[in-house]
C-alpha cells in the first residue's frame, strides 16, 4: 500500500478513525456542494414518477410526490450538519467561558454561582424540552430585522444552550488542574491579565477533551434534530431533511416501498457513525487517559 | 453521607422549583393566551377578561405559579386543562404507566445485555468477541432508535408477522399479546443504552484489571472468577451511576419511540396537546418528565458518591 496513505491512517488513529474522518468529510462535501452534485431538484414535484423503486435514473427511488430521494438525502445533509455543528459551537462558546472562569476563580463565590447554575441547567432534559419549547412557540420562522430564521434555528439554539452545562463541566474539570500549575503562577507574576491567562494559556491546554466531546455531541445533535423533525416540530417542509423524510415514509410502512424509510435512515446512521468513530479516534489520540467521561443523551 | 444526601435533595428541589417557573413563564409569555384559543380571534376584550377571571388567569404570574405548585404538592392535583377541561390527573394516570413500563423494560433489557457484554469484552480483550462487541457498540450509539423502530416494524411485523406493527395491548388482554406489543419498542429504546453501558463496563473493568492489587491477587493464586468478582466490585460504581442517569434520559427518547409504534403513552398526550395548543397539558407533561429526570440524576449522584469511597468524604 501507498506509504503516504498508511501514514495518514496511523495519524487518524487506525482504520476506524480514518473511516470516521472520511465519512465526515464526504457528508460535509455533500452538504456544501448539494446544488451541484444532487442529480435532481429536491423539492420539485413530479407526480407521474411518484413512488418509483430505485433504478438507473433514481438511485434511491422517488417519494410520494415524485421527488428524487438521493437528491433529498444530499440536501438533507445541510440542515443536519448545520444544526449539529452550530449547536456544538454555541455550547462550546458558553460552556468553555463558564468552565474557565469557574476553574480560575476556584474556591470562591464566583465558582459556586457558576457551577450551581450549570447544575441547574443540566437538570433540563434536552429532547422533551426541545419538543415542548418548539411546540409552545410554534414552528413558524422567526423574523429578526431583515433576517428570517427557520424553525431549525430555534432548535439549534436550544440544543446548544443545553450542551453548555456538559461542556462547562468538562472545561472546569480539566482547567481546575491547569489553573494551579506553575506556568499560570508564572504568567501572573509577569503581570498578565486574568482573561489573557484564562483564554491564552489555560484554554489551549484544555482543548483535547473539548474537541473529543464536541465531535461526539455533533452526532447527538443530528439525532435530536432528526427525532424532533420526525414528530413534525423540527425542520419544516419544503426544506428537505432526513427526519421529515422518515416521517413521510411512515404512511408506506405496510405497502412495499421499502426505499422510503431505508435511505434517509441510512443517511442519519452513516453520518452519526462517522462522527462517533472520529470522536473515539480523536479521544485515543488526544486524550488517552480519558480525563473526562463521555457525555450521553 | 446523610448530610450529602440532604444537601443534594434540597438542591434538586430548588432546581425543580426554578425550572418549573421557567416552564410556567414560557407557556404564559410565549404562547397564545388560553382565552384566545378557546374563544377564537373574534372574541371581545370583555369576553376574554371574563374567561381570565373565571380561570384565575388575571392574577400575577408568580401567584398562579405558586397556586399551581401548591396544589400539586399539597393535594396531588395537577389541575384541569383550560382548553379541553380534562383533569390532568386522569390523563397522567392513563398515559404515564404505559411510558413508565416501556422505559423500565428497556432499562432492564439494556442492563441485562450490557453488563455481560461489557464484562466479556474486557476479560477477552482483543479477542474476536471484543471486536464484535465494539462494532455492535458503534452501531448501537449511531442508529437512531426511532429509525430502528421503523425497520423493525417493516420487517418483523409487516413482512414476517412475528410482532404487531404497533399499538399497545394492555395486560388485561393477556400476558402474551401484551409482551409482544411492548418488545419491539423496548428493544428500539434500549439498544442505544446497551451500547453505552457495555462500553462503560468494559473500560471501567479494564482499568481495574490493570491495577497492582489485581495483579497481586492473581499472583497469590486466587481463582480467576474470584479475582473478577473483586475487580467488578470496584469497576461497577461508575457504570451504576451512568445507568441511573440513562434511566432519566430514556424518557425523552421513549416519546419518539412511542410515536413510531403508536403507543398511547405520554408521547401521544404531549403531541396531542401541542396540536390542540393545550399548553397547560404540555406544561404538566414536561414538568413531570423534568421531575423524573432530576430524580434520576439525584440518584445517580448519590449512588456515585456512596459507592465510590474516594468521593464519599468530599462535599
């Protein structure tokens, strides 16, 4: 085998890491390039070709409105990845800030206040609240100035907010050890400002577990989005999404159209496998002593 | 230890009060008022005022909240829906046991499979069963339970007819039909936690098996199974704690799985309420779920401290 490829595989933490990274890369490319690589328009109806089994023209078949399922699955990657990734970004921004400050001012009122708030937010179960909050506010788009935010933005802000406590605890656990290290004391003696030490010196040493957990949380966010869309409270039609495609397929469980539920479900599963394999490989590579437990849902 | 438990308990109660208030504010401030929903958009201000007075909705929000909470705590009365007039207690009594049973079954299934699987793959680390278990675990955490449910219905129910394709047969219709109607949903719900808990068991046990005292016990010639039992005593506490947390998380996923299988549990209650814009019902269901979740986390926390001597002394 090509030595370059072999070296790359080793760097990615063995074959499973390489497979995970390849899946994530492929799905990300599909999402970015959807307008150019999708063979058909994902939303245009074609009732003459509805419920066609997979064939040379439609590799994944067509749905009840004659739309090409492959094209919809490719476009569906956009919304799933957006929700999964942006939720983690929001969770990281909030969680890292809270965890760092609490660890840096350890032993004081600030630490107590922050960590008790974090505990309180952690007592909100994600999926139920996502369903209920969207159910209460409604699934319509939110207009802020000239911007129109579709329903999935509510979902990703909420998921991101509820990711904060877990990521804050991860940051806190690691940063607590770092905050009393000699290099921090040295920086303080040099006269560096607290914020500069926190984000410039402590944070870089806490990144490994955060990268690992962030990757694994993308996977959870994608499943949460698909689940909420599945019950009709997530992504709204006509935007193609894997969860709503599965919801539509429920009407055809008893007839023979197996391709309706199979392909969108495979899209979710393969994407989530990708992020999980990548996350596990990153953990073996960056955080072999497993400084923090795995965040679950 | 007792001080710790009391402290945690008080914090949990405080959290529950706070989260309840947030939920209450959400339903009062962000949703349409019940009067508008019941009386329609053409109702006059006067009619709405009368409706609000009759239902106590003209009082300050905090008063309404404390009144609602007081009835729940003191009289066990969750109140009546403004929209349908149905008593929440009856709704909960009808749908809660179904969801609860589903979660308990899935939980027992998850533990019963995860522990042996985790122990086997730790003891036989690197052998083929360990590799098979790893593949299984990756698939288990990655395949969404609701899609798995759809596939199970498609093949095990529709194609081969081994199980009913959905719905719920109560125990009164016989044990056989009852168990058949809950086995696919419990499987779909539990498989994620089989994966999570078996990996936890494996890594926790491997860590203990690598310690000096296990090596000493082995070198003293203790039988393998006795060494394993000693090791398990120290390896299981973190697994027990994660399992308790999982129990709380399972209720959320149970909503989706129930929806797939058309089971008349809390999922139907919640989604019907959302469809009818019956936010009082939504608030009640979410509050009950949140209370269960907080209780599960409390138990996980206390178990973790009680079973782990290193943490027992710490606040």
